[in-house]
């Protein structure tokens, strides 16, 4: 029997039992759709996170106090530490302190909770902040402790109803003390929120002010970390070790400081994503196994139903190989159609779910090819036994079967 004829017979058999065939395909459809959806969203999420990392830079590390040690006031990070890192470490391009303080921001109409981030002029270079109106902090702002402030776009709209509020004044401080600060810039919202961490999403107003100004109006504010950028990624590890040793010598203390960098976070993210993908793959594998068993079952039923047909074919000259190819092609066809539906469903699900979790799915050609490969493999593997059973039928017995 020619392959094309076997394929036509397979299609006729599938179309004659549409509901039964669809139910047989269901395991394959669910398994393939799960793989395509998860792989697409995972690739999209990975690209989005890598994009955020690239904004800050892979040659950036931060210096922090360790959480598992007793901290004295003399151990805390200072502006002198930042200055010494800039002066003494030749591989350091930029260094900037970061200090956070919760407070209030007041205009004539509103009083809003605010997260104030004290930093200096170098942070704009380290984080590639996008100033959409006005300017960022400069050296004089830090040196003189000027009462200037930058707010993010969302905060500008929250306080004034429009973005470009450069030149406006707002009062900042706590319940007990307020000072008037002049807005010198408006920043794209994503940059400042990433600096403020997870708490930033819960606070209406996010603002950056000179670290020296922050120390004036918030006497109890402390530098939580120092961001450092090297000239090249290859200098990252050595520079981070040198920075810790330098700060330990300045404070005459050891084992109280640590460094973190985005590369370690990226490696951890890739590790977690790999585990997640493996788990989803295992679940999808179970679905494919169930689907394969369903295909085997339906093919065995088909062999039983078409016993007389097989006898007639053998009687007119069909060989064992012809019968076996016929049923194998039918099994693979069912599996491939199920795989194609699964790929389409996975693509649709990824594009439906993606916007809800703010991820743009990436449909990989490799994922589609692998899905087709598995569909074919399942069809062949679970179709061999029914095909062999059909091929081994005795033609005389088959012709007598009712």
C-alpha cells in the first residue's frame, strides 16, 4: 500500500469518528498547549527581566550591611565611604549612596504618603535614569544640600494632574516637620520604583532628593546601600572584594558588609526558571503519556472494528508491512493533528494570559518543532502495538469475523 493511500484511509477513519478521535487527542492537546504556553511566557518573562537588568547594568554591584550581625552606629555606611570608593578604586566608574525614608508630600490640594530616596549625581549614570522633564541631580546639589527634588511621572500626575511640573514646589517631611523643595525633574516611573523596591508599588509618591538634603530634614536617615559601577563586567568581582575590604578598613570592622550583583540574581533566576520549566515539562509529559495511551486504546478498538476489512485487504494481496504502515500512519496522524491543535491553543493562551501578567510571550520555533517531534514520537510509540496486532491477523480468521 502506498503511503498516500494509507494517509487517505487514515483521514477517512478519523472523520468517521470525530468525537471519539477528539477525545483521544485531548491528552496530546493539553500536554502540547501547556508546554507552548509556559515556554512562551517563560521566554517573555526572561527577556523582560534581562531588559530590566540591562537598564541598571551587569557591571553594577551594591554594598550593604549584613543582616545577621550586630550593627553599631559607627558601622553604618557613610558618604565618606562613597568618596573613598571613588578615589581609591581605579576600576570604579561611578559610586552612589542610597537611603530611603517614608514621609509625606504636600501641595495646596493634597497630602500624600511618599517614599523619599536620598542619593547623588552618580546614581543617574549607574541606573540610566530617564529624565523626561527637567534634569537630574548635579554635584552642586549634593555639595550644598539644596532643597531640590525629582519625582516620577505617576507622582507628578497624582499631585498636580499633569507630567511637566518642573519649577513647582512641594512640602516634604514628616508629621512634625516640613520643608519646601523645588521640583527640578520628572523621571520615568519604572526607574525610581525599581530603586524603591517592592514597597514602592504601595506608595503613591516616589521621589529622589540629594542625600545631603535628606540628612538635613530626616536626621535619623541611614545609607542602606552603595551602588557601584565598574568600567567593565570583568572587573566586577575584584572591585566588589576591594570595596568591601576598603570599607572594613575605614570602619575598623570585618564581616559586617556584603556585596550583591545582578549576575548572581540572574543566575538564580535562570536556575529557578529551569526548575519551573522542568516541573511543567513533567506535567506535560504525563498529559502526553495519557494521550498516548488513549491513542493506543482507540487504535486497538479500530483494529477490532476493522478486522474484516483487514482480512479483505490481505486476501487481495496486502502484505503485513502494508497493514502495519496503514495503522501507524493513522496513529501518527491523530497525534499530529492533536499536536497542531495544542500548538495553536498554547499560542492563544500565551497571548491571552501574557497581558494580564504584563509579559509579552515569545513563541519559539524550537518549541514548536519539539512539540511536533513529540507528537510524532507519541503517535509512533503508541501505534506500534496496535499496528503489529493488525498486521499479524490471519486473513481467513479475519474474513470470518463478524
